[in-house]
C-alpha cells in the first residue's frame, strides 16, 4: 500500500460522462490522488482501505465531484470586451471593436492587467483546461502563458499571426516578423514549459511558413474554418485557386492530428471526411455560431462521421465566459438544426431526432474536449475519473441557500445534478483542482 502521506483521499459522489448517452454516477466512492495529481485508486468507500480517520476529505451528501471543463476556443485578448459590443456582423465587429482592443496588448502592462482576471474567472467557472488565442504580440503572449502556469490552469497558448490586408495596418505584422516571433514563441515555450500551441491565419506565404514550423516542432495548430457566410465568400475571393479553408490549410501543411478548427458551421461533408482522415478536431461555439455564423454545427451527424468535436466559449464572440452556458445552448443548437424550412410540413414529434441532451453536451465539454486536444488517454489524460488519469475536478454544492435552482426531497442525484447543469452557476462550484492542485475555491 502506498504511503498515505504521499496521497490525497477524497470521499463523495463522483459523476462523469464516458459516452454521449451515459451519465456515470458513483456514490460514496473513494478517489485517491498521488503527489503527481494522478488518480491511483477509485473504489467504493465501504470496500476501501484508504478511508482512515483524519486522512481523507469528505465532500458531503449535498456535493458532487465532476471533471474539469475543457474550453477549446478562447480569444484571450478579447476578454475586456466580453458581454458588450455584439451589435455588428463579424467583419465590421472585428474592425470597429476587436482589432482596436487586441492592439492594446502591445503594452505588456495592459496584458498583466487583463490576463490574470481572465484565467481566474475561467477557473471559478470550472474551466480547468483552455485553448487560447493570444494577440499578435510576442511579449503579451508570453505573459498569457506565464499567467496560466502561475495560477494553475492547464492551457494551450498560441500567438496570433496576422499579415493580411484585412487586418488594419496598426495591427498588421510583416510576414517575416510573424514567422520569426512565432518560432521564438515556440522555442521559448519548449524551454519554459516543454509544450506549446500556436495559431495560424492570414496570407498563404505566412501560412506556409507556419506550416513548416508545425512540422518542425510538432506543435498544435488552431485557426478558424468555414465560420460565417461572409467569411466563406471572402476566402474564395482571396484564394481563388484553393477557394476553401480546408484546402488552404491542407496545402500549407496545417491539417495535422494536433489541429483544432473553430466553428466549421459551413463545412461540407467531403471536407469533414478529409478532416476525419487527418484526425483534425472542430470546436463548436454555440453562442458565437448563432450570433455571427447564422448557422449551427450539426454535432451528432459530424460526430457520427468520426469527427472529433469539443465546445468553446469563443470569448468574446460569445458573450459568456461560462462553458456551462454553452452546454445549455448546445442543446438548443441541436433543436435549431432540426427546424424545418418555410414551405415544408412540420415533422411529427415521433420523428424528431434530438440527440444532444444535457448528457451529450457535457460529454462534449469534457471528453470531447480531451479528445480534441489529444488528452483522452488512460495514462495522464483528463476528462474522466479513471485510474491513471489526472485529477482535474470540480467540487459542486447542489444545496446552496442563494443558488439559482431548487432541489426537492424526492430528487435523485441525477435529478439534482441536471438541475445544476441547466440552472446553476459558478456559486455552486466550491473548489477546483487541476492535476490534483487546488487552484480555486470559495470560502
């Protein structure tokens, strides 16, 4: 038996989502975490030798432990505009609001003022892993990575790359400078943390240079694809030979098993088949898809084709930093995708095929995100409570006096948890662990 001084023992109700249709509830279980934050035992408390007086944490009958949420699409330098400036179509929105805001990160002091607030807010919401776009500024993007590391959030951080004419001159990089700074950032991340993520966009020459970096260093790639009607038309105009995002990315060496594409609302089935063959992931961003894309991602259909799909808040294209709210909207997004067009007859209720329940949506926000980031492994992975995986977890209190939902005496644990998923907020999240380390808590 391992030395109990080297482990942490948690006793309570553990809930996770192994598949889109299975909510696994293990009541009165013991979860043992070693000094590396790895789960080394998970068993019924009544049969466990780990529960010894004074050497375990009991989470109480009103609490449940759930895996940390995984947000696969965040624009970190847009955090200060979150919750406002949503009144314009995408391209106008970028030029009038977003590019001016992101350009402020040329000042490292501004980055130091914004990024800690962002990371702490996400952790309070229960987001333990995040895939970030930084700004185009090398120093500010280093600050973002250092902030995630120091506060304790698991993060993939990428420097934004922008050398095209669509980007205003005050925020536009040179092609050579963008490639140089991206390579510097990759090497700095490797020497500082041992891992890195990066973001390619813009001209074909820059994309080819970034593709070469992706191949040389084996780093992650993130960008947007088939997002909005006007963006799709613009790509066809700027790239008359390739015409489509997927073709451009393929030709530039940017479709790899470590590539994550945001939105994908206007992908064709043949493009999805190509992404599946390349083991590429797509992030569904329910809020911003409805606000800007005028389309939804047909999640069950694309997932049945084999596509890896996670969820993202898309700060600040989406107006909430909470992935829980995007879980709720993912359910509605699935209903919207089944709406009939004007002039056709409504389908009978018995024919409605609404697959995205709250369980399915939670799967996307945990296991779906882990699969998208290649972290869905039994050795060192995240997203589930299994022996060998890292303890990324939320302690959720389902019985607060000032919570937004009611629970009743006859409710099952599943009933109570569903009420939280559809009606709760960050007040219910009492503690947050990343890799076994307590990184956020409420007094």
